[in-house]
């Protein structure tokens, strides 16, 4: 049994580092599109038995439900973790995320499953990459961490059954997870490593090939029409202008 947890914070607060180039409404639309692509990818991964979205808003819950995902509200996750009601508000965003994941994993572990975390901003991730990370965990019996393309953050974490599910998301989280015993994913997996925090990340994801939902949103934003024409790092010959995408189900 493989349960995948996808934390998704309120889109109104998502991707603030893109603020100089995208306004709040555009960032919200992009975050929604990326979640749709991530959930489509997970649904297309044969080893994934269930997907649970830790939903930061009702809108996120509705989107996740459209993919057949289980919805976990934040209060339920915090209660399962045993966090005091006032603690999350005083915690850093990273500490809060780790508390939410610990509670969600505890709920999943009641089913005796392998538990994976996949972030909601991986529009270029492919089912084959997800499968390889799960397969490495299954074969080695060790926790697997997927470092981002910069080698610092963690885009996916897989805990095997029977191991304590600990989460160290935050600054330099890939190193923190390794210090906690996790092993690096052994394949390149460029799509799975490319999370979106900057315009350069979006360009990198487009060069790999993003999912249908993200491609449609980016194609509708004037700024990214400019990026495609001017940036040498984006492979514009792979698809019609502004619509770099690949089939989520490979």
C-alpha cells in the first residue's frame, strides 16, 4: 500500500516569490494548475494506491476532490499530530508544514502503508519518476529523498512501512533529511526535481515539458509569451508557442 500526501496551502498565499512578475490572481491560477498536474501525475502512477491532499482552503479541497483524492483538513492533521491549538499559529511556516505532515502520516500509517510526500508545485513531474522513487524505497527499505534541482530543498520524500515518518522540510531540507537517514534518489529525474519558486524555475520546467493545466495557464499570461521568445533556455521547438506540455500519463 502506498499513500501519497500532497500539502497545498491556500492559493491566495502561494508563490509569493513570483510577486514581482505575477500578480496575486495570476499566482493563484498557476498554483491551482500545478496542483491539477501533480494530481494527474499521481493518478497516472501505477504504484500509488491513494492520494491525500492536505487542503489549505475549500477551493483546494474541491480541486483535489475532482481527481478522487482524499481530503485532509489542517485541523484534522494537527489533531492527529497532537499539536496544541495555539502552537501552529506561533510556529514558522516550515514547522507548521512538518506538523501537518506528521499528523497526516500518522493517519496514513493506521493502514500500514508506505508514505510519500510530493509537493504541489511540480508541473513537470512524470509518473515514471514517481515510480522510480517508490521502487527505490521498496527495494532498499530506506527512506528516499528527492533533492530539488539546486540540491538544497526536498521535492519528494518516501518513508517505508515500519520506519518512523519524520519530516525536516525547511531551509536546506535535503541535507536535513539525509542527516536523518534518508538516501538520495539515484536517477536524475529532472521533472520531479523542478519545483517552482522563481521565473527561472518556470523556464526550467517548460524546457522539460509541463503538464496540460500548467501549460494552458502559462500560455495565457503575457509575461511568459515574452519569456519563450527571449530565453535561450526554453526549447520552443517542442510544441506550439506558449504550450510546452507533455502527456501526464506517458
